[in-house]
């Protein structure tokens, strides 16, 4: 089975899904978003797979959406998004694919983890990071709201006050800070990341698979409706933000390495 911008490898009872746009540190493409939903459906039906590992090719995990695409849309170089593209771009379906997958998902975070890529990592059941990784909820700094269900995942993971601090300031957090906040459960040297993740994956895969599946379902069932509601609100808010001058000025400054604009709330 071919997946766009994703690689799939299976080792014993572990499936390794790799985000595969290394030249852009695995920024989320339209094909990648759709493929995450598809690969989750396929893995759910594969009884030989008991654990899923998510990682990134090359030096990055996922820095979020490709900002250059939005810059080209704002400049009229690319046409406006279709309805399908809008759904893939703001939360659907990748944002809740992994919570609904009936197998444990471990994020092996090997590099830059920001924006919607940070949300994708948070949607995994367990997160282990390399010690060089930086985490940032970057959307507000681009004149947008947190998306891909970050408004649910982040407060649920680290608490409301800490989540607001990350969201409102868009400050960069180190792997050590992420461990202290509870974003990740373990930090290891980069060279030891995949061995550490695979050791955990194999330990989980050795457990009774039916019990593991229903344990995951029992935990996530309390939250799935809340994720859907968060996505609805994020989508509405993002529509407003995409049309704002603040967003356009932020994207222009980011892409052209200009000073941070003075935002007017327009």
C-alpha cells in the first residue's frame, strides 16, 4: 500500500510510520494529512500489528504546516483552498486518527516539533524525545489559533495554566522542559531514541493485545467528544484568523526574515 509522504515499515508486531518530507523537516503536506487517516484505518485492521511508532525522516519530527504554501496563497500564486483541502488543513482527519486507532501509538520525536506537528505528537499515547528537540505552540505567533486539536491535547497533557503560557507566548521549550511539564515521558540522546522506543514498543507488544486495545479505548473514550468540539471551535476561529492582516503580516515577516510586526488586531 502506497501512502503519500509517509513510509511504513513493520518489525515483528511493531509498525513504524515515518513522516517523509525531510527537506522541509516533515512539514505537514496535504497528502501527509490524508495518508495519516488512511494508514490508521489500515493498521487498525492488521491483527499482526500491536504497537505503532510515529517518527520523522531526517533531522525533523514535524514543524507544523508548510508556511510557504500559505504565503503563496496570500500572494495569489496558488489558488484558494478547496473544501477538501480546508478540511485536511484544519484538523481533519489526522488530528484524531491516533486516539481512535485501536493500537498504542508511541511518538519517537527526533527533531523540530511545532504547531500542528506538536499537536500530532500530543495525539499519540506515549511520547519519547531526543535531547536536542525543541517544542513550540507556534500558531499565535503566526496570527492563528492552535489547531489540530491542540486546544484539547495541550491543556489535557500539562494543565490549563501551563498550556496557556505556551500558547500565548509561543516560546520554545527544550526537551528537558518538556519532560518537566509532562509533554514527554522520557528524554534520551538522539542516537538512542529509536532503540529506546523500540524497546518500549516490544514490551507493550508482548502484553495481551486484546487487553491493551480495550485499555486504550477505556482511557480515550472519555475525551473523543471533547476533541471533536475543540476541532469545531478551532476551525471557526482559524477561518477568521486566516483572513486577518495580522496573519498576513506575520507570515510575510517569518518568510522574509523581517522584524516581528506590530500587530493591530485587524
